[in-house]
C-alpha cells in the first residue's frame, strides 16, 4: 500500500525535527506517547501464535513498534484499541495522533 511507504521517502532531518518537537512538548509538561519505532516504554512481545483475523482499524503494539491495521489481515501484535480505518488516509508522517477513550 503506497500511502504506508511514504515514510521511507522522508529525509532524515524530518525525524530529528519530530524528536525535537516531542522533547519540547515534554518539557512543557505534555504527556507524549511516542508511536514510532524503538520506544522502550511501549515495547511488548508479539503473540506466540498470530491471530488469523485482525479487523481493519485495530490499534496494536508488537515489539517496539506500534501501528494501526489498515485492512483486515492476520496479525500477531497486541491489540490495545480500535479506530476508524478510513482516518489513516489523512495521517501524514510527523502528524500528532491523540487516542481518546470512547465509552
């Protein structure tokens, strides 16, 4: 899926800029959960046996990565929530994503 390969085309300085923004927000007292790769605060082991079906829009953590399943597929990540999968089409690398509990 082309829209999920956009990140590979970003120049390295973009990631430095995003990291600087996160650092500044944390200094201002904002709670920031980093959904990027390598965040040790969120690292969880993947499932030993993947599920045969994970619904589109499932929010998950696998290892040190987090993500949203863009379509129904098998998957071995730990599910932590759901969102409307059509929202993925409007997210760009570096965007701030805020998850809120919905009763």
